[in-house]
């Protein structure tokens, strides 16, 4: 009897979790990634959850101290650099590539295809066919759309589900540990440091360094600065390169103009603690990403399923984009394994469980980012929740452990 066959559109973390999970229950999988080269050099620092590591271990991936850099506490600094608030909250911080590499290596190389762009999807009662822009096609029993927030699959099957701009951007950057001054290193490097200018949020935390090194002296410091940005006026200016071309909402980092970066750094110096400003000032290639919400009305259409950011995108404040994708993949594989002779029933179960979870995660992330988004409103129209920027609340809730979030733990 031939193996059931899954087509995975998207070869990033969500696609790799899905491919490896389905491969582990006996399916044949083929992954199609539009980017032409290995993705291990991409991505930035990420927070982790115990649930993410549990999925990785379930796949047989070793998770030990080399997975990241552990921080033991969170601190909030005022503009002078003094500590406003601190809370003991151990957490492992890692780099996107540190999760990607073992997942990619686990999957047979012949099952992963680079430089393949999806054109359209067709399905019938017996299966689903992916047609690609190079004229080739692939046939399977199931297609998993793991192609991110701008999913081509979702755009075809659910055109009404579009990303919604949250009203702000996240500036990001990474600095080698060796470039951090001794004073700043002692003050914040091994901590999760926050800065909270009015209506904004800055995070600084350690991550693995070059070649995923976690040894002291070879690590890196990662910053993420959330800032309100008007969609119609300021965002196009940030995304316009030196030639005058506007790149929409996402401009390649090397094309961000020196003037835009200089202005960002000047504002960092004016608004942030000196220790945090040092990290921003020394980051060699800062870049920004516009923040969006996305909610899909369903996660399955016939034999096509959405997974990870193709289905739901929560603002990064919950710190679980990668974890959510891993749990989606685990849920899909478990649902199929529990109903091996009834794929439709398995997909219905997957849709119900993960759609409820995704809706709750997006709602929580909106609440955590409400005070940043509200900066584009007149003060008199802001709700009490949109004005709540207390350090003791922010430090406790940003990237909180899943087990401690009651609205996510509630039965589905």
C-alpha cells in the first residue's frame, strides 16, 4: 500500500514542523520553498516556550543548553538608565536559525525543493494538485499551506482573510557581544531589558551569536523597538529607498536610507536609557517590520489546511509565532494519526482546535499592543486599557509562559 502524500507549500519553520511531523507518522512529504537558497542565514532573535521544545524533542531533536541563552530576570529602565521595575522570570532566548537548522537537517534533502513558486491549487474528491509558476505540478492527498502572512494559498481560497496593519512597526537589530561596552554588558546583557517611552516598547535580550554560538563573549544582543507609525504618511517614507522607490510595507534592510536610520538612532538617544541606546547605536544593520494582525475564518478548505502564519498572525508581544506553528503541526499530525481512515474528520478536528487557539492568541496580542496602537488616536478617544503602560504589567505579560495564560489554557 502506497504512503499518503502531503505537499507542503512553504519551507520555513512552520513548513518544516509540518513536514517532519507528517513524515514521523508515515506520510511521504514534499516541501516547496519559493526562496532559492538555504534560509539558515535569515531571521532574528526569538523567545521560546516549553511547548516548542517539547515538539522538537518529540521529533527526536536534542534540546540542551546550546539551544539559546537563558535570562533569569526582566528589568525596566527609565531614560536615565535607572531600574524602574524588575521581576524574576527565567526564559530561554534563541535565534530563528537555531530552530531552523535541526528541522531542516532532519528532513531528507530530496524532499525539500528550493526556488519553487506556487501558481494555484486545484482539488477534487481524491486529492489536491499544486501548480507552480515553472509549469510543473505535484499531486497529493493533502496540501499544507505554510507560506506565511502573505500566503498564496490563502489568497486563492480565502481572499477575504487579509492582514490588518496594527498601527506600528518594530525596529530590530543585533550587536555582537564583543561590541558591547563593559558597563552596558554588566547592566543589561544577560537580562531581558525593557524601555517604555510613552506609547512605545523597547526590548533588549541576548541571543546566540554567529554560527549559533552561546559561549560568553560570542553571543549577541538583540533589540526590538515598537513605535507607532502612520500607515499613509510615515510608513511609505520609511520604506522608500535612495532612488525614490517605495517598497510598500517591507523594504530590504540594505535599502533603508541612512537618513531614516540616523533619525531612528537620534530618537533612541532622546527616549531610551543610555545602556539600551548603545545597543541601537552599535547595531550594524537595523531594519524594521510593519506589525500586522491576521485571522482566517477557517483553517481547512477540503484537502487544504492552513498552518502557522498562513492562518493566524499575532503581534510579537505574545512571543509565540514559532511555538504556535509547531503546535499547529503537532495537532495536525495527531488528528490524522487518530483517524487514519477518515482524513475529513481529522481535518475537521484540526480546524476546530487550532482555529480557537489562533483566535485567542491574536486577541491577547492585540490587548498587549493596544497602548502602542492607540497613539494614533486622539487622547480623548483612548480607552483605559489603551492607556495602561505600567511596567509591572508589561514585564509580566510580554512573552509569558503559555501555562500562565488563562485565556489560552481554557478548554476549546
